[in-house]
C-alpha cells in the first residue's frame, strides 16, 4: 500500500537528493513521490505538508552530520589538530559529492538558509538551532586550545562563530566555483583568526 516505513524512507531519501540538487522551492510533492516510487497518498500519510518533509530531511541530515562532527572534534588528538581535521573532512565531503554528481552541492543547511530563512519561520528557526549547535561544538575545541595556551581569543563563543562563518563561507565559494579546493587555504586563516602560534603538524 506504500504506507510502510520503507515508503517513508524512500520519500526522505528522494527529497534529500532533490533538495541538494535543486533546492526546496522548485520541488512539488508529485515530483518527490515519483522520484521515491511511491503513490502520492503515501506522502500525506507520513507528512502533513512539504514543509514538514523539509524539516524531517533537515533533522535526518543533522543527525548524521552531528555524529560526524562529534567524532572528529571529540577525538584524542590536540584540539587544533581536531579542528583541522574538520576542515579536511568538509573538503573531502564536497569533493566526493562532486565526483558523484559532477558539481559541488555545498551545505544543505547553508543552501536552505539562503533560500528559505525569510519564507518559513519553522525552517528558519530549526536551521538557527543547528548552526548554534555547530558553534557549540567548535567552541569546546577552541576553549580547550586556549586553556592549553595554543590559541588566544577574547571570547571563545564569538571565535567559534567566526570559525563557523569562515568554514560555511568557503563551502559557499566551493559551490560557486564548483571547486572543493577553495577550502584549502582556510585552515591557515583559521589559525590566524584564533591567534594560534603556528600550524599544527599532522
């Protein structure tokens, strides 16, 4: 009947792929269902609206990314080295996506922020929560680096916001230029921003 957990996952997977490729506004429910291979009735069984589906896609994407970020930033290496690994992992993810589909998709959260933050309050509020969570994860690493005397900032939260803004901005440029290598110089700039004495060796 299409009203199974498998149908729900198919809808989520199709929506995520289409949103990453084309954005949210241009998509219709019928197109999503066609890509998922499920009847239109299945969509409304699981999701009361396209906005509800978008929120589910955002939450699913964040659950996966949050796990990756916690693994990278919570490792045993020195704090700045862990932060460097985050920059490298981000570049690798963009490069992998480019290999798969021929273009750099960028950051789903950043893309949706640009597209929808002034159109739907529910999505704007959820994206704000997610970006705030990114900052909290980065701040813990920055604070550790400061405590070890490896970085010098006046305010760890604002420094973390600046690091996040730099990372997200370079991802945007990588999408614009269709070149994930745009992230390459970002690490040295990040060190300067944090008042780090020298690049961290591998």
